């Protein structure tokens, strides 16, 4: 008698859903590229440095608009890190009970907004240094340098957190930012951290 095998139940852990739309992904990788390029071009020419800064500022402006009118997980209202969300997330992390989420976690949202704010300040001070009114003004140059160092520190922290969270939740977050897809939510995951 032939052995009959029934199809296995669907593995929900393998199912993926679209989370990051093309605008969010393009913004993310434009910023990554801009930061990396400015590390190199800072030593190799002011024009390239300035041009890269303008591209980053244009990407920031686009992302701000997209944060209001974009897809669900792109909208600031979906992930804005209210004090309640941040405190809840920190306590859950402390207890080792934080649930995997499709969009940004509260601390991930804080990181994103901090990077956006510092990059905005970096673009503003860079632009100011090209104006006659601020040409050679030391505090503008010093602030620009401080903000550049802050971007690097935040970027390193961001990469470290992405790697740690990828391992903790068994999901390759950098790959998700390339494909736009993440593993569908399971029973122990959260749709939003409230």
C-alpha cells in the first residue's frame, strides 16, 4: 500500500508582508550613501561634499512629506515615540518581553527622528557656512562638526541595534530594508507598541 502524506500546515513564520515602501527604502539608502560618501568626500573636495549634503537634505524633505501622506508604516502617526510607547518598550526590553513589530519600535522611532533632526541641523549649518553672513563664523563651523560626529555616533548605534534586534527576533532587518518585506506577525508579536 502506498504511503499517503498530507501537506504540512502552512508555516506562518515563513510568510512575509510588505512593510517598507519604495520611498522609505530609497530614503534610508540615500542617507546611508550620503553619510558614507561624505566621510570620503570630506577629504576629497568641497563641491562633492556640498552636493552630497544637498541630496541628503532633499531626501529628508521628501521623507518629512511622506511621513504625513505615505503608506501606513511610513507615517509618523504609526510610530511616533510618545512617552507612553517609549516607557512601555523600555520596560518590555528590560524584562526581555518586547514583542517583534512590523514597523518601527518606540526606540527605533526615537533613533530615526534623532538622526533626521541631526541631519537637518547638519544641512542647515552646512548651508549657513556658505553664506556671506556666516562665512568663517567659528560657532557655525564647530556646530557643523559636532553634528557630523553625532551622525556618526548615531549611525553606529543604529547599525548595532539593527544587528542585535535581527538576532534577538530572528529576522534580518537590513535585508527587510532592501526588500521591503518582513516576516508576518505571529502570536507573540505586536502590531504597535502602545
